[in-house]
């Protein structure tokens, strides 16, 4: 009886690996050389799968809560992280990497065209309510400027969702000191 070339090749590979087929393997129809799990390994495998499912669920929950945001929450790490990435993609060019704004923003510009204001705790942003900040980001600065004044702040109504705008505001507020955030609570009532 001739030996099948595939089986001969498999036997050579098994011999190199040091695998020895057992009677249990052949009775179950398992190919020889597969790893076998003991009790400890099964527990580790089950715990790893459980941890992976739990982690995926937590990430999904965080993302869903950020998508449903109806206000800034500087304590929500997922919202702040999303806001950080959006800030650097859309806002940092004008307002600076450290929310510092452009030099000369505090000067008087009767016709408008003032440089970007700082968004840090020293600028005008902390004295505005969350709703006012949201409206300025969403609709741009022009609707909130005096007649005849040219405001260069663009609106992001068609580029960012409401939840993404709240995330940017949450990122800004996370950079402010805690006393400034506490003082602002009266603005948002």
C-alpha cells in the first residue's frame, strides 16, 4: 500500500515540530500537531475573550455618548479627545496650538478683521456661556458682530455635527484652570 504524499509531508512536519499524534486526536478526527489546551489555558482564553468584549463595549459606549452630547463635559475623556483632534484639524491654524490666539487681537478694529482671539482662560471665551460659544462656532462670528463689522470667524454648521462642536468646546474648557470652570457655572444656568 502506497503512502499518500500529503500524509508523508505532514508526518515530516510533525516530526520537525516534535508533535506526536495521540489516540484521542485520531478518534476525534483532529489532525496531529494541533496545540491542546489545559484547564489553565482554557481559563486564560475565556478571560481574554471576556476582557476583549468588555473593552469593545466600553469603547462603543464612549463613542455613542459623545455622539449624543448636548453640552460640553470637560470630565469626559472621550469627548475631550475627540474635541482635541477636531480642534487641531479646524481651529488651531487661527487660534493657536495652545489656544493663545494671534497677536494684536485686543486692539480696536472699527471695520473688523481682528486677528483670532485666544480661547485660553485669559481670553474672552471664558466669559461667554456654553450656548454662546456653541453658536459662534456653529454659525461663525458675523451674526454676533455689530452692523458694518467684518468678522473673519467662519461657521462650522456644515462641517461639524453639533456633538463635534460640543466636543471642541469641552476640549477648550479642559485646558482652563478649575477655578475658571467653577466660575462659569453661573453663566450656564
